[in-house]
C-alpha cells in the first residue's frame, strides 16, 4: 500500500499570547452561517461558555470586536461578525490557503527524492 505524504500546518496568531487560530476561525465561520454564537458553538461541539471565553480573549488581545450580538427577546437574538471580524477572518483564510499551497510546493521540492 502506497502512502501519500504531505505537510500539515496549523496557523495561530500571537501577541503576548495566542489570540487567533483555527478554533476561533471555525467558530466565526459558523456564526456567519448560523447567525448565533450559541448555535455556532453547538454545531462544533463547543460549550457556549467556552465560545464566549475564547471570543472575549481574542477581542481583548486584538483590540477590536469580532462579533456584534443581540440578546433574545420578542424577535429573538442573534450574532453577526463586525466588519473588522469579517476582514480578519477573510485575511486569515486567505493567508492559510496561500501558506499551505506554498508549504506543499516546498515539501514536494524538498522531499521528492526521499519520500514516495
């Protein structure tokens, strides 16, 4: 059985501590899709309290809000990404895509004669 080898990269953005990475990126993508932090957290198997914690920590480290939310009530609550949150998520996705493509190219170049 022939195996295919590939690099696997996980991109995290740090200030003094980690402030953005794949976990919060997925959470924000789900908020865009579901318009609710609670629903987004549930859809990825994350506790709502943990979602709020990582969101608050990221916002504090980054210095801007990622999410606008309204509490429930007569018309229900909801959440949307702020313009800054959308820009950051788009930039992060683009950066990861480009970096992974380059990593694969470099991997192929470097390991071509060593790994099948």
